[in-house]
């Protein structure tokens, strides 16, 4: 394992662990969603980049990259949709107004 790959994987795992530790202390859904975004936008791509460096370029690396891109693209969208649904459930937003 190259040093760069180790640093990338370690940094990604550190982001995931720190966010997980903070999630334990989070009290409401909005805070939990806020703490989840570094995992999908930073932690997963760092880990994926490290794994691709270790494994080299082949079909398995393509699957790793595809998974990281899927998390990177869909994570914020799903978090926003979840937050909007919760705010609507709590009647904190007016559904008649445009987004």
C-alpha cells in the first residue's frame, strides 16, 4: 500500500469516525443530517481514492469509483429532501410557497 493511499484512506476513515462520534451526541434530525454530509461528500470519496490507488485500474476500481460518485451526488439530495419533509411535517415551512 502506497503512502498516499494510506493517507487518503486514513483521512476518509477519520472523517467517518468523527462524524459518527458527533452523531451520537446530536439531539434532533436536522443536526444529524448536517453531520451526515461530510461522510457522503468527503469521507467516501477519500476512501474510494485510496482504494483505487491500492488496487490499480481495473473493473473493481470502476465499481469503487461508481459507488463513491453515487454517494457524492445523491447524498446531499437525499439529505435535503429528508430535511424538507421533516420541516413540512413540523409545519415550519409553507408548502404553497415555491422552493
